[in-house]
């Protein structure tokens, strides 16, 4: 990322932030900004975290939350966190790939055996190692938020097997691992920004996309795509991150309050996310979307060469082996 762009973004929001960590009469206020709407499970979890911070500290440590891109896009917010102009934000683990290779492991298909397995990894030593792996980039992970599993949805061709992806243009995030995965499965990966995707689907620029049920529903992509194949190829969490610059300014007690509040918010978020997934699937089916439950075995077999291709990357391959060893 370019230094000049970071400085420009910081200047735009400086009037809002002043400082992300200010002390008045021994009270500390942290600024948290993100790009999600206020009805999103992750926003609700972050509001709960703010409440718990205030309760745990008896009002000595508070968090002010700015949702819906009030202080910038997801990328801009993480850049502000990196330079210490913003205390906390939420970022997809896919975006964190640009800071360290280690995070690419989350984008690998079928790296997790199940939802429970993914939680065991994120709640354990492997997850903690990854959260701290970007401290040299001035970003410290606090906790993970469930963002479900990503599956294919298409306009007019149902996906039952990997062979059905042949010749289809599938929108992916701007992530190297996402592009590699689509290619491994036989499709054509097309990176397009989320905000432009509805129009791209409507106009036939792409034949489909891949995401979790709440995203399919809230984006209204179900109005165009009538097939949703729950192959659940990747499970990429959101990451709650804090500026290392600001973290180091907090007292040990304040760090403990913030970490406890973050951990508690992750527990609530998982419950809210599960409810949102169930509701979203019900609603898209009511709108005429056919939900398909394909045999995952052919998909898993198809991507094995992709996993093995990381043998020469010591960092990523070591995480692959550590994750696969967890029962």
C-alpha cells in the first residue's frame, strides 16, 4: 500500500478521530469504525463489546462505534489502524493476506473439516498465533467473528459437481487464494468489487459468485441468481483488530478489559450469525432460490493439488499441517 494514500485517508478522517485513544480524568476512549450496516451480527457483537468494556472498567475504558463506512471503507479503516489514527476495526481474514502470508491459510478450500473444527482452530493456539502474526505491521488481532462458509450461487446453471463450473465466470474477492481455488475447480475467476457485483450479475458480466447465506440475502443477489449450491468450500472469518500503536499505550489492566470484552463479543456473534444464516436461507428459498446440497467429496478431491502446491511455502504449509493435525 502506498504511503501517500494512507496519509490522505488519515487526513480526511482526522477531524472525526482527533486521537483514537484519549485520556480525560483517567478515562480512555477508543474509536472503532467498520463498513457493515447496523443490523449485521458483527455490528451487534461490537456494540456488545463496547458495552462490556464500559461495564468491566466501570466507565474507565469506553469504545465509540462508527458503522456503515462513516470513517472509510474496510481497506481504509485497516490502514488507519495500522498508522494509529483509528483504534479498532473489523476486517476479513482475506484482506489480512496482504499483511502476512500466514492468513492465506483461511482462504484455502476445505482446510476445515467442519464448523466445530474451524472454531477449535480459531480458539486455540493456531488462531492466537495468527492474530499476533501481524504485530510487526502494527496490527494486533483481538478475536475472530464467524462469517460462515462460502458457497456458489449462479444465475441459471445449478452447481452439483465441480464439472458444472466449467466455462462459468465466477466473481471472487481480490484474493490470490480465491482465484486459485476457482481455477482448481474448473471455473473462471473474476475479481469484482462487492458494490459492483449486483450489476455484474444482472448484466451477465459474471455467471455467478460465492458467499455465505446472509450475504446472498442482504445483497439481494437472490433476485438474479436462482441456484445456491451449499458446497461450503471456504470458511473465512472476520478478524477484529486493534492498532498495535494504541494497544501499547493502554495499561495492562485496560488491555485485559478490552481483550475480555472482545472474547465475550465473539461468543455472542456466533449465536447471532447462526440465527442470521437460518433466516437468510429461509428467505431466499421463499423468493424462489433452489438450495442444493451437493456431495462435497468431488470438490474436496479437486482442490487437493492446490493444497499440495504450498509445499514450497514453509509458512503456509506449516499452518496447513498444524490445522489438519487437529482432531
